């Protein structure tokens, strides 16, 4: 099998350390992964950058939900791209759509211009576009470096037919990065069936918090899938199992 680059999605320093120790090529640094991920704080970006020697890409997403942003949100995204660059990020991960489900050319181009010379990835906003082939060509025209996608399915394993098509259409013009539901049991099959050279996973586990006094009848969020007394973190066991499947 040809060499594969592994990206691990993390939301804290402990997970970033584990990704590096297990041999990942880079991390995607986010916050609030239980909400699909939003932009991490400047403090987290700076702290992770100090400790990691592998590449660090930073998610630029001002809120959960869809990818149609108002002027205030877009202004925030521009600032966050500049902050990520100033703090030593190697890349940013962005995704902006129009109301009718196309890549937002104008705003995507503006963020790419701000980001350079950093790498630019389009995240899973791509899985919400109405025409993935047309969206792929738009991304190529704009100079995007890679697209993180599940093949427009809930999990990448189910999206392998489209992923394979996108890999073939992109050729060496852009990298298709399969992600969502990737683990030791399917990582090799996804790589073989799609022909891609990169893969994205989180390998996370839930860890019980250390609070002994707990007021569980007063949750701080009415919608969070985790309780206030749990955190998610990259599992070295799960990540190493996945890496072993690809000979790493």
C-alpha cells in the first residue's frame, strides 16, 4: 500500500500529545467536537503549537449548525484565520456555502487569500453541497488543498463510492480526505476502496470527569450529548489499533 498521511481530530492538548506519540502526521485542532466542532481559542492554539512538532490545522467555524454565515460571522472567521496564522498554524479548515447549496466562491476565496501560505482544507460542509462534482471543481479552481468528506454519507465507509469517484476526478489537483466513523475495523478498507493517500479520524473515548461534588439535576446545557461530568479525549489504544492496520 502506498504511504498514507493520518490526520487526527482533537480538541485538547492531551489528545494532541497522544496523536503525535502514536505517529499521526498532523492534527485538526477544534473545540466542541460534540457539536460538530468550532474554532478553538487562541490560548489552546498557542499551547498546542508550543508542544507539537507535527503539523497543526485549525478549524475555522464560528458556531454549530449550517454553513451559511452572516456578515458578523464572516468577519469573525477572517479574524480567526489571521489569529491562527499568527499563532503558528500550518493550515486552516474552512467551509462556507450559499443558501442554495453551492460553495460560496467569493467568501471562500477571501479566506484562502488571508490564509496563505498556510494549507487550506474544506471541511464537511462539502457533504451538504447539492452537486459534489461541481463543488469539487470549484474547490480546485479556488486553489483548495484538500477536502474533508464522508462521501455525503453519515459515515465514510458508506460513502466510499462517491469518495472513490472524487479521488479519481481530483487526481493530483487536490487531496480527498475521507473522514467520519473511521476506525481500526474499516480504515484499511476505506483506503483501499477509495485510493486516497490521506485519512482523518478522532479515535476518541469518553472519560469520566474528576468532580466529586456533582449537581447533576442542574445541567448547563439542554442539548449536549455529554454530561458536564464527562470529557472526550483521543484514545491511544484506539488510535494505535488504527495505525497498526496501515503498518504504522
